[in-house]
């Protein structure tokens, strides 16, 4: 049985195209034409990934995404949107979506994102970062620790409530203190998009959300720092 992708999209023609292309790539598909049905299928059928349109009848894609995360679902969510507005994309990412793609999109780009997100979730947490990482429980700086077995980050002895993406991101950076990574490099290593050259704003949103959870003062970060014009790095 192939990996299962849930398509939540109200335009039947787009659903048919997505379903055809996904099936051709070896995926099984589920389809929903409205928000409530999409939410129900996502919770009941446990898909490996959700392709989620933002403008849906009955319940918006924003609400579907938020309710899935509130229910504890960690399923990768890739938003499908015809909008170019920055605020819509940022809002979706802040509600817990993993990525977005703007219509009209090329099938090759969509499939790359589907494969990358499913591959990431299929990895055990310690294997999500290819390079060597600190030993379990080893200090990252003096105040942050990693427990790889439980895929948990601790700050001052208290566990942080992180998403899988946030865990992957801090673990990758913290394993290489002082090394600067561009947003494109982080997309490639943490998001698993090989040779990524597209929109990288998802990195900025993830960094901002992570800082809100790990920094004493997110406006003056000491753990996840920015090197202007170059990228991000871990350095306590």
C-alpha cells in the first residue's frame, strides 16, 4: 500500500488532476470538497500528508489546519493557495502548516514538496538531521539540552513544546554551534528540499516561532542568532 495523501480542495478539476498525478507517483489519495469533510477525513483516516486549499466551503483551510493541530495531529500540511498575499501564507504557517504552494503550480514542484514532507515524517527524529548530533542529554550551550530518544529539547530543565519541524530546526543548528546557514541551506537540510531555490519565507516563520519558545527575549535572541545578509546560527 502506498503513502496516503488527503486532497482538500473545492474545485473538482484540480482534485482530479492532483489525484491523477499522485496516483501515477504511487500514492493513494483521499478527496474532500469542503472543510468539514476534510477535517473529518484527516482525523479518521490518518493520511501521510494533507494538501489543503485555503478557500473552502463550510470551514476555511486556516480553521482546518488549526483544528488539526489542536487535536494533536502532526500530519504534514501543504497549503494550496491562489493568493499572493504574504499575510495569508504567514498566517497558515503560524497555524501549523508545514509549507505552501501558490496556484498555478507545476506538478514537479508539488511532487517534490509532497515527497520531502512525507520523507521527513517517515524518519525517526534522531535521523532527521544527517550530520552527527550531540549525545543524548549533552548540553547545547549551558542552558539548552537535547534528549534525542524522546525528541525533546529542554531549556533550564523544562521541556519545550515544539513541533516536529521546530525540533528538527533547533537540533540541526545546535549540533553545529556558530556555523551560519542560509535560508536556502536550511530548506535543503531541515525541510529536505534538495537543491531548493524557491520561496524561503517558511524558514523565517519557523525561526520566529522557535525564538518565541526558546528565547528569554525573542527580540534579543541568544540561542538562535541572525548574521545579517547570511543566515541563522546557534550560539549561546
